[in-house]
């Protein structure tokens, strides 16, 4: 449903996947309000067409609590499987639980990743100057999200990124879904906005700096 809404408004997203738990057999309870099921890859192999698929580790552990060999296994295995599943070279990452340290970053470099997203909001629109510690603008359920979206729309003659992150399972009620769709609609089809995935933004920055 989230992807359908984004597609309807011409928006692009980056979806960070744990290849080790892409099965409907995996289920957990979210905030004691609903059961969250992972999807079967085999049911929806083309679900993310037009968007970016990026890594999120194999099984979603806190990587900062693991030894280096296990960190490497979590990151490299996820990349290898996503490369195979989606016939691509996966170059993006999001830290499970938003936790990271220097060693995790060094493994990402070793595995050939170009960027990694945190969950630390900046509440601004700055381009990422440290791609392996890419802090988003805000979460889509943040109280300031709509206000920030309007500020972003009103920007003129400036390179800026409005980076919203979140999980689709956090949209629990119809009110949540309506608020999300309203946000998408407010940003849609603007002639001075480029709708991009994470890797498209990073590649654009790298090309300009080359």
C-alpha cells in the first residue's frame, strides 16, 4: 500500500531489506497493536520496481554488539543475497536500530558500500557530507514533518535534500495512512524537485565532486 501511494504521486524510495527474514513465516507484535508479517520475496519479486533496494543486514541485529567476523557476515551475506534477488549491485545500507561505530563503518567500506543511513534527525535539508553517517531530515510520523515539507517546497535556487524515513508497519490506523498520503501529495509533481533514491543522490554528489 505504501509503495502504491508513492507511485501514484511520482515519489521514489529506498527500501532497506533483511534478506534473512524475507518470509511470511516471520511475525512479531508492534506496540501491542498489530501483528507484523514480513513478506515472501517469491510472492512479490517486482514489488520495489522503480525504487532502490538497499541492505539492512541479514537478520537485523545490533551490529555494534557483535564481533567483526559476525558483522562482516551480516553485511556481506545480505548484500550477496539482495544482489542475486534483484539482479543488481547493492551499494546502500541502513544501520539496524540506527546503531553504528567505526568498526561497522570499516566493514561497510570493505564490502563496497557508498552510503549508510542512521535514524538521527537533522531537521534540515543539508546534503550528506559523511555518506557513511547519513542523517535523515526526519521520521514520517514526526510532529514537524508537514512543516518541514512546506519549508522544503518553498526553497528557491538551492541544492537541498528532504529525507524522510520510516517503516510501513508504523502506519497502523487509517488516520496514519491518510496523513502519509497527504504528505506525499503535498510534495508531488513539483517542477523544481528531483525525486531520487538514496543512491541516485550519492552518485550525483560524487559525480559533481569528481
